[in-house]
C-alpha cells in the first residue's frame, strides 16, 4: 500500500468503482452490484488489501454463474454452478486471496477451478507479470471455466482438467497455492510444490472445516488456522480413490 493511508485507500477504491459505474452505462456490467458488494461484504468486514478490493470490484462475478442464478451472483452466499459444485461467497474468495499476501508477478496454483471466478481474481491481483494455473476435476466445468476466462480476456490463466491432489508438478514451485475444495487432510504433494516462503491456503476436514494457511519456511511448514468454513469435499485421490 506504500504511503497510502487506510482511509485514503478506501476512498480511492470506492471512487474508482464509482467511475466505472458512471462510465459503463450498461446494466449487464453490474457495476453497481459489485460496488455494493465491496462496500458491504468486504470493506464492511476485514478485507483490507487494495489489490483484492480492486479485483473484486472489477471482475464480473455474474458471468461465472449459470443464467438462472445470475440475480444471486453478488449476494453474500455461495451460488450453485452445477455438478454439485458452487462458486464461493464473495467474502470467502476475497479472504482467501488476501491470505496469500498477493503481489504482482506471483506464480499461483488453484486447485478446484469451479466456475473460474477465483482464477480471474488471482489473475487480477498478480497482474500481467504473474502466472495463474488452475485444475478442475470435473471436465465439463473445466471447459466452461476456460471458455468464460477466455471470453473475458484472461487468456494467461492456464486451465487443466484433472485431479488436483497431485498439484501441477511440472510448473512447480509456486509462490502460493489455493485449494477451493476440502480434503480430509492436507495433500502432501501440494506442500512440496511451495517455494521457500510460499503459502498454501486450504480448507481441511469434513462438515465445518478449518481454513488453514501453511507457509514453507526453509523446508519447515508453519500452520495457522484462519477461520471456520464450509466447502464441498475434494474428490478423487483425496478420498482414497
């Protein structure tokens, strides 16, 4: 944030969103909905990272949900996307992104692409010098997410259909790994794909899970419990299949 104060940053973010709203003039852009989401659900809680707030105010979340749920896209809850999967509530997306301490140029892996929305947010916060890789076990969701990301100009996001339990070893190591489905235990292969200083953010457990951040500190893994969450279970190898 440099020398920008917290109050100045909030004003700047909201003013920027207001400029987009004034200039867009198209209902389908849903700029007003995004501005309200940022104000009430993110600034109204504990989201403080300027890059995260800007990304959440820019990415058109409604483009990542099925047509029948687009009126719910900016509400404070998850939204179904088919195949028993959901797009996480906006606050959780922002919280997990903030938890990796995003900065331009980062190389990030996401496990559990779903709709592609979290990948788009990651692409915004790491910028044009960063790289985002994302894996989705449901092939149809992977194809649809790749199509949506391409249509919105996020061509730098690489989408793979497959089981994300083993990560993406040929592109490792990563500055950060986000997992958006809950394994019973932390996947060891993902830990081994973190750079020194890298962080893994993952929901762990069954039912109500713990969202944990695990940081690689010179080969030693320091674990911090962040908050209780409820994600869909990670399938595939995570379940012993």
